[in-house]
């Protein structure tokens, strides 16, 4: 846990009375299984009278003390373990160490009850607030994020240790108390008080535990999904209760359906979802019951999406907060994309334009001592959303949602780090994705592209020539990204994709005709600091065509033609034809500069064997002087977009009509050659059908053709 690495710095901050995250000097290996929390709220004195019974399992060999967090202005009036009074030590303003009267061993479960009371102090974003509304009514509400639960209730308070919850609230009868989970019962008490008992059977992180109490107006709707139903409850200030406000909040019902379709069924379907009005700006995704200070559609979508991303799966550390906030922000855009029943990419593009961030910050939060830094709207919310948008562009929509499904499956009702999410992404991708996560999540900046294009025709075939430069500051390095292109050819569009990874890169792309227009990243999948269309920059030579084509061909082969997309400076010494069996093959070399073609004519036709055509990287383009971009990756044109690569083109010549030795006659010699090689694998002349194995099929081919040409 990262808390171990940062504990010393935060203990010093704690000694100075500063607010700090829930980090202890000595890690304690315990598993809190359940919180039974009771709080009486006394608005007239702004006092809390509380009791919290924690059910805890020991997961280390021995435990003689247990640390929890409760601010020192709240007086501990009693502390018991399994019903027995025990002493405690206040280690700091926020941290208490309960001293056990006997050791507890691994696997044992104990119950620690903390009774307390006092006037709480509001920290952070307003961890607990007593306020008066414009109507004159009192409202009491909590918002503990990130680590301020200790200002109003005692808990272990670590995101990595979730527990179920029973929450009992006692308030004046003029108030209605809202909390997590399902309301089990209400009971009137003496002195004009009322008790509300809630139960939440799903694991919850302590910062997501919340309540609010005031004279709410309320109403309820029902959400149905694939045969399951649950209530959706709304609690609003009477002065805000208008048809328009109700309609705005009730948009969460179609949102629940859209998000259940995209992310899997609502995570707390056995209980409920709800929205309550609270005295904070924005909103807070308290589990099963979101607090909102307004009625905006995107706010409602954001807080609802958190029930999946933040509540069901919670960031393990505050370094990883983008896993909550970036996901919920992208969900705002997904709602706008899918709200009409199908994907609307134009709506998605506009939503992401409206959420475009500056790019000079990191999504990952390195310094988590400052909550304003943790919750940087630009870096965490907006850029975090763009990380997901770009990841969808890389994977494609289907595999992106497969990634989210796997992530949910592996970490549901638990916690995750950025590294955990990257690992799941790599499962879907099929390899390392450091090239994506390092610059976009852990690094700063974004690419700034300059790109140009031109047409060319070689041997009657059309090619699009493309040059791309990345001109962002050197400190940001080069970004590796797939870039979508949309070419207009004969009035029709053709979608293309190139991989870009270098400061300067060149591409030769086969197209169906002359390109009249080209759009760069037309669907806006990439967060860019710029994209400027400029004149095409001539690139290195690449081989666009070979006749016969690389691969398998039937003997005899009398000549090999190589075509380049640009005029080249080349000579015979720079081209070789090599036989796997006989080595270098003597060839006549001819260069037709006007056709951009090189022709190799072997002294004798090529017989059955495996060959390679090798072209030296010292071949240069006449117009740019750049060296050959020759790497062959299974298809033509060659190259990786960067000058300086040898071309090694494979050619497998198979026997015609079983003539293994290529003497023009299928006879005993060919039959004997196949029998002697029988059972061997690999590229051999005796492998007449090119399946890399000499077997019955090759023998049969020789037998069926026996006597041909003799």
C-alpha cells in the first residue's frame, strides 16, 4: 500500500494539526467487515452523539492494538472490545490507538465499540456542515471525500478496506434523514425526536458513508431492468420542488438503463438509487444515494456513473483518483452519445470538445497532500476522460467495453490502482500498453501534429503519400498513437489508419484512386495540442510492389520486378537474390528510373526452393536523399515510416506438377527426393504444396504428375 511510503510525511503534517489522509506509521493487517454506526444529530448545539461498533477480522499473526481515526475535538466517552472496556492512546489529532487487553490472532474477529460526542469541525470540501437554507430550515449534511470521515465518525478509513454498513440516525422530527442503503424502519422517540435505521449490504469505502437531514419533500420512481426492479428515491428542498427540477433529476432513470447496457447492471440493484439535495456545489457520489447541489443533466449523469466507477470499484489510493473521476466524466459524454438509443458519434465528438483540457498536467496524482491537486478538474476529470476516449479509439468500441466488463468482473465491490486497470487493458490488447499509459496517464503534454499528403501512381496503382511530424516540446517526447484518416476518392470516403510513434514519420498507403481530400483524425479520438495541414514532405523510398509478390509462387520464376513509390538512387550491389539452398543467385540488374522499377533476371529460372530478395538500406530517394524504409512486415508497401531499414522479401518457389528438382520432368528422381525427405518440416523443395511439411500430399502430387514433361 502506498500509505506506507508516505506515512512519515503525513505524521509530521498531523502533528501540526493539518488535515491528512488516512495513513498510519505501522501498517495493520485487518479486515473491517461491518460498521454499525449510530449518530444523534442535535442541530441546536451543532452536536453529534455517536456510537460505532466495528466488526474486524485479524489478518496478521498477532494484533495487540487497533488504530482508527477520529478527530480530537470529538470526545471518546467509551471504548470497548467485545464488550470489555479498554484504554486508548491518542497518537495525534486524528489518530487513536485502541490498546487490547489480550492479543488477537490471525483469523479471530473482534468488535470494537467507540462511543463519542462533541461539536464536529468541517474540513476538506465541507466534511460535515450545519447550515440554514433560504427558507429558514436547518440542513445538516456530510461530504467526507477524500479522507475526512474522521471529522464526524470513527473508522479505519482506508479505501482498500470496505465493509457493510448499518446506519442509525436520530434527528428532530421536523427533519427527514437520508443515508446509504435501504431505510429499514423509522421510530418516533421522546422529546420530539425520530430514529431512522438504514442498512447497506454491499461493501462501502468509509469516505462514501454519508447522511443529510432537513425537511425534505420526496417522491419515488421504479427502475426495471431485465426482470429486476428497484426504487429510485428523490429528496428535494421544498422551495426547489418544481416540475422542472423533478423532470431533470428523473433523467437518471433512462441514464440507469443506458449505463446498465454499457457497464453492466446497476451495481446496487438489490437496494436502490436516489438523489438528495445538499448544501454543496456540484455533487457527491455517496453510495446508492448521490448528493447534488443542482439539477444539471451532466451532473446527474456524472454522479450516477460513479456508482460503477468510484463506488463499486474504488480507487485504491488517491494517486489513482482518475479511475473515479475520469471515468465518471467520460460517462457524461457516453450518456450524450447513447441517450437516444444508439451511438451518435457527432454528439460524442461535441461532448469531448466541450471537455477538452489543458495538457500540461498529469492524470496520475503524484502529490496527494493537497486535495485541490488531487481533484484537479483539468488533469483528473477532463484529461482522465480523454485517456479513456483515446483508449476507446485505440481498442475500438467493442473491445473498449469488453475492457470495462473485465475490469468490473475482476474488481467489483473492491478497489483498484492504475496499474490494475492497465493490466486489464493489456489483457484485452494482447501485449504491453506502456506506450499508452506512460505518456498519457503518468506523463505530461500531448502531440502537436504537422501533416501533409500527396498522390502518386506506380505501375498503374494509386498510393497516398503522407508525412507526419510531432512538434510538441522535446520534454514531452514522441507519442505513440494510431491515427485515423478519411480519404475522399471519387466522391466516396475511405477510412485508413496509420501508427505514429516518431517525431517524423512517412507513410505510403494503397488507395483505390486519386485522393481529392484527406481528413486527419476526423472523429477526434486524439487529444492534440495542434494539428496543422502543410505541404507534403518527401520521404524515404519504400517498395510498393514485387512481381511475383512475396510469398508462394509456382516454378519457374524468370524475373523479379521491384517498384518504388519514388525515384531512387540504386545499383546492382545494393540488391541480392539469395537461395536457401545455394546462396547468392547470379542475376542481371536493370533499373528503369522512369517506371521506378528494378528488374532482376536470374541467369537460369528459379527452381523450387526458398529465396529472399534483399535490398540494402543505403538505397536513397532522389528527391529527399533519405535511406530506404524497407522493413517487410508481411505485406507491401514495406517500412515502418522511418528511414533506414533493409528490405528482406521472402519468395517460396514450389514445384510445378511435382517436378521437385526443376529439371522439367517429374520422374523417379523427384519421387525419391520426396521419399527421402518424408516427415520433415520447414521450407523445402520437396514440400510441393507449401504447407511446410513433406507428407502424403506431396507424395501424391508427384505420383499424379509422374511422367509429366519427360
